[in-house]
């Protein structure tokens, strides 16, 4: 009887002890607050943001991470990790926001605290202004057909260095810091980051054996949608985003080749050459599906097309008598002649943000203002073959022979000159975005 009582008492004692031996479960998350910057604070890239965070836990803290993300939760800057000491702490962490690709908008500061088992988060809105537009360099390429071809770069310190090379030279085009290039009869259509070293092929060069005609034509960034378009001798027209994604695929009219393009609203307008007889047309394509919508005969060979609103095109071109400037409606035609330059060859056209159109001509450089229908000389002593406008510094670059000239927009005087190891065929300004 005594043994039974003893066993019973022992069991009761064990049962009483079991709850005290169990490990207590931590099911309470830390508390975390962002004390500064205040919600809605404004910073401009590049910026170092001092983030003050208060965090505590009833037991202990294991980590605190501060980050910044866009509306989709994608981080836009490297996060900062801090290992707190104790159960409560207020810390200041430095968050660097330096990516020049960040666009202006509202972003979320996020502070995430952990005790090793539970997490807690705090959020605060931060207004970020994008970095000021910056010129990263100027690319200078030889004329079409040069093989092999070396591309030079003028950096922001005024130094000229070799930037890259191609088996043969076609054309060059730049979207922000993305560089597109074509070959003439060898090299494909390729893309490369300005600061990268590897080309990515986008489309092969389909030049037929024994052909000496360039396969690609009209490689150009459209200022309306920021995409690069290019025509091929087989009639195909391709379009690419800055990242190299294919965004447009169209086919010219039978027997035609697209030589230059421009985007107007929901259509791509192409200056197309009929190779059998040399006749030109302005052909409209659906920007979504690429199909042909209409075509308008032209009596000149376009060198550049510029959008005038959503339904008119400004055409810079030439015929057997010289250079002409005209405009026409993209649906009904009805060309209006604005200027003629007899016995003058047009080589290139570049447009500034102020809608000044600069013409590289065989007798110099001229500026056309469509708002006043005026054509005036800029420099009559420069035999320019290529032009480029730097929108950040507001200067005009002109290529004459193997010389690259930087012109002052106030007086058009030559600010600086650089000589290249080749005759220049293309000049492109590289921006940070």
C-alpha cells in the first residue's frame, strides 16, 4: 500500500514538473519604427539617405535590414544590414541610392527587424528625383563599308580612345547607354552596353554571296517612342527596345526596302525604295502588328523623316536638282514644299530638343526652323558628313573628313577639334539613360 502511494506521489510530481521543463515558444515579433526621414521626404539621385530606425524585442534582436523598393517591391539600391545589440536600440543607417536608371517617383523605405524567429516591417514613403541627365561620351564611327572598323569614343574629359570594333561598318545608333550597330555586308545587327565589352547579336547579316550592297539600312532611334528601327534589303523592318527586346516586325511592300523611319501615334512611317526602278514611297505600318496601312508616292529620296504632330511628316531629302524640305499628311499626302537648295547634296540631319533641324550639306551646315519656315547658314566652311546634338551640354558636333568639331551654339565657333584615324561616317552621343 505504501509503495503504491509513493508511486502515485512521484507521478504527480513529474506531471507538475513537465510544464516547467518545456521551452517557452517565442511568438511575439519585434517592434520597428522608421523615425527619419519623414514620410514624403525628397531626395535626388545620387543620394545617401540617413535612415533612423527604432527597434526592440522582449527577448533579443538578431538583425535589422533597411532597403528601398519601387511600387512592385523591386529593390532599387543595395540594402544595409545591421546587427543590433541588446533588446532595444535606435540606429542610423546610411542607404546609398546611386543608380542613374532610377526614374522620378514615390518609393518605399523598408525596415525589417528579426529576433531570429519572427520578423516585423515598417514602411515610409520617399520621393526620389531621377539623376540629372549626363553625357557619358560621344561615339565616332568610320563610314559605311570600312572593314575592319574601329569605333572611337570621346569621353567627358575630352580624351579619345578606342571603344570597340566590327568586322565591317554599317550604321550606329544609341538609346541612352545602349549601343546598336550594323555591319555592311558581314557584321550582323548587334547591341552592346556602352560600358560593356560583349556584343549581343539581334539579327544576322543576310548578304548574298558576291553582293556588295549593304544589308541593313536606316538604323535609327525614334525620338517619339525611344526604340531603334532598321530596314533590311529583304524588305523586313525590325524594331528593338533599349534592352534589345524585339518590339516591332514588319514587311515593306513587295520589291521595296525601308531606308529610314519615324513613329507617329499608332503607326510607323517608312521611306521605302522600290529597287526595280528607284521610285520612293512613304509607307504606313501598324505599330502593333506591322502590317501595311497605306502608301504615298514621293518624288524625292528621303534622308530623314521627322514627326509633325500625329498626322504629318517633315521630309528632308534630295532629288536630281539638289536638297528639298517638304511636309505631307500621312494619310492623304498633299506635299507642301518649304525649301529647296539647288545643286547641294544632303548628307545628314539632326534635330535639337528645341526643334531646330541641322543639315549637313555639301556646302556647309544649315539650320531649318519649321515654325518660321526659315533656313539659315550655321557654318559655310565645314564640309560635314555627319552631325550629332548633345542635349545635356547643348552643343553641336560636326564630322568633316577625319575631324570631329564641337561647335558653340551661341556663335557656332569651333570650341574644340579631335582627329580620328579614319574618315568619320557617324557620330552618336551616349547618355546615362
